[in-house]
């Protein structure tokens, strides 16, 4: 007779609690700062489609040069990571050309073409 691939019912009869399961069933508290940091949002502007991801102060470990003001984005400073979503050579090329902006520089940037 073939073996069934269906999971067995828990011994206690309650769904989600297996008899031999390890741990005490406590759910770790959700770290909202960490959860928000990894999600990129799409922004539409006169100069194209952009993907913008927030970099928290805790995760900022390197020094970058902000393209908006040409000064350093120092480690430990919350900032934005920005890349072009509608890049001419595709999404991978846009991601490879991502830049780190001060939040205020990104919000107040001008759309004038040079």
C-alpha cells in the first residue's frame, strides 16, 4: 500500500500544535523598524520611475556621497537608497547604479535637466 503524503493530525487535537514540537509557542515581537527597512517603494517623478528604500541608522555602516549635495552620508545616519526602475538597460542595470541620498536631498531635489 502506498504511503500517504498528508501530514498527521496533532495528538492534542488542536490545529497547529504538534505533540513533539519544540519550543514554548512564544512568538517573537515584530521589529517594525527592521520590517520597514527592507521594502522598496515605487515613486513616480517627472524624471522617471524610481525605487526608494529606507536605510535605517542602525543598518547604515558605510560612507557614501550624496548625489544631491555632494557631501558624505556618514555611517549611523538614516538615509535613502534610490535606483531607477525604468532604466534603459533593464532593472538589473538600474539596481547596479543605485545611489545613497540624504532624505532631505531626495525630497527637495529639482527636476531640471542639465
